[in-house]
C-alpha cells in the first residue's frame, strides 16, 4: 500500500517539474502515457485492456502490473535523489498528475477523457447506439397506431390522436442522444393503459433505441434512497408497475419535485461519487408505464402548473397484437420482428419524420395530457377529496333541501372568498369530523384547490369579480354557476348602480 505520508517529498514538491517530468517520462517509456488515470472517487487506477475496454484496478493489483512492465518495486540507492521506488514513483505521479474526479459510465457520452461542468472525468463505457437504416416497419407501425393513434380499422380509438406527441418525444430524445442540440432536456413521458396493451413492450424498444441501458430511479426520486450513482450509466430512466409505488401525499410531492429537476435542470446532482455529491451534465429520458387503475395512477404527481408542462400523460389503448403472442415461441417471433424493424423506424424518426412547428415545446416536444386520464387523476386527487367535503358542507349549511329552490338564489348557490369557505367548513355546525377539520387546507391553498376543481367542473364552480371583489361561486348539482354570477351582479346594479 502506497503511503504518501511516508514519502519525504511534500505534495507541492511532488507536483514540481522534476517529479512530474520524471513520472511522465516513465509512463511514456512504458507506453502508458495518456492511457492510465487515477479515479479520486474510488481510489482505482484505470487503463484499457487489449480489447480497448477500460478496467479499474486497486493500487495493489495495478502495482503488480507495473512490476510486470519492468518498474522496480524497491529503492535502488540510498542517495537523496532516490527516495522511493520506481513503482511508488509511477503510482504517485498518476494519482497526482493523471487524476480524474470520476471514472465510469456516463449517460450520453462516448468513452474517453472529458470535461463535464468544470470537472475532469473518464468515461469508461458508452451506450451501444442503434445504427439507423432505411427500410419498412409495418408491424411496429400497426402497434404504435393501435396504442396512440387512430386504432385499427375494426376498432377505432376514442379521443384525440396522440401519436404525434409520442413520435415527437421519441424523435427529440434520439436527436439529443446524437448531440444535435446542446440543450438535452427532455419531457417526461407517462403511458397509462390496461395490462397487456403493449406499453412495456414499447418501453423495451425505446431502451434499445437509446443504447440499451436502463435504470430505476423511483426510490431515489421519492426520497427512499439517498444515493443515485447507479443512474450515471443509463440513458433511459424508467418506472413501471413492477416496482409498486408509494401513493402517500409525501411520496407524490417528492416525486413531483424530483421530476421537475430531472426534466428542467440542465445539470443533475449525483450522490455516491463523493461525500457532497457531484453536479453533472448527463442525458436522461424519464419514462413511466402504469396500469390504468386508481391506485396505480396515484403514483403520479398532481398535474400542478409547475409540473404540467414537464410531463406528457398518454392513454395506451388495448387492441389485439399485430402478430400472435399466445405461446413463448409466438412472443419470441413477434419480438424478433420488432427488433428487426427498429433500426428502420429510428431512421424514419431521425431523417423523415417532421415535428409540426406548433408542437415544439420548452423541452423539445409540447406536453399533452389525455383528457380521460386527467379525469382519472382528478378522481384520485386530494382536490377531489376536498371537493366532496365542500359539497357536504354546503348541502348541510347552505343549500336548501327542497327540490324546487328560489330562482333568486336563496339555496342553490354559494358565493364568497376562500377565507369565508374555510370558516364555513370549520364552524361548530360543520358536518365534517374534527379530524377532517384539522386537516383542511389554509385559505390560500383552498383557492388553488378550487381553481383545479373549476377546470374539472366548470359548470359548477368559477371565480368572478363582483362589485370590484373576486368571489368564488359554487352551485348545487344540476344548476349552472354562470346564472349565479348574473344574479349577484344584478343585485349589485339594483342596489347601488355599480356594474
């Protein structure tokens, strides 16, 4: 074991010209110049093997290799000039003058020495990027159209055509990986659908097209794991139903905050390289595959304004597969065809497919949220729970119980500020339990909740200005809230002449 403290020369002296020059000369004579580096994070020495693959070795093993190359392991003379052996001299020279802050795989970068965010690094492995080739891809085309497009001739998909958003996302990811843009930020993509619809199959094809390296960042993103070094060497960051998922409010908030960083930050902090972590530029494409079930969808963060533009949420439709998949042999044949067509499809995306000008967005592709999934997400949201409580309180405290209510508004709508609603819901006569009242949001959050609820139920809830004051209007089921706004404004005009 090399003990630098035992070396009589100080670190400053070791970096002096004679020491460095002699060390460089020794590396040159051994054919190691520019081919060996010391990783400060792991304490390993890295050099390429006969096949050109970088290998990291601990000091003892690398010292043995230096002996094999002919370096002397003992001090040759007791003269002042010879204070350490040749082996120790080379080891010290490499660790001081050929060091890197990190050696290992780094997503989106080719093998070799790089400078990343002002840090010297050695990329030891790279993704096996798929070679695009012209050709047809009929089976993959049918699969994609069934999942996100118009469907099949005998079973058309309901709702909007999502295929442009999906193809645009995939194209932008490939272009970023091929270094077409200096800004490599990519929108997150969530695919939700029935089990067996093909979303996991598509995920595997995406992974292959991006180099075949995949990681699972979910535990780190929700705060369950404190280290994320394993993310360094994967271009595709994925999560799916096999990982389960934490549906607690804290986990969803953490996941949403992490998702924003993954998508929006050009640099990303990696913990596990050194004590304080290292902030790097790296390629990352986040793909989430979920079954369309309430408990599964609750894993996703709520689509607040600061998250909505950073993720697309697509509905994956289920159809019979374009080839037989009943037996293991059928499944293998289907997969073989898809992987054979994949290079042709990648060529199509990179060289033939064009993203519409209006579909470009901040992170390459404009986000899209399928309306049916938005409704599903609202149904399992905290705002939905709050909306149920609001209706209970208004039904008990404000709305009349009669089927026929006064057209003047004495019983079929409520209006007021968020503070007024909070006071009504937390009053002594409120039908809510003490535990529910204790967990009510504050008035500023109530306003945010009502805004989201209003998007889902625009006919029953809105915010309008009356006599110069902003008020929330909530109507009972079966009545239109715009009538309530007209009534209140009419009362103001009748009473004071104000518009």
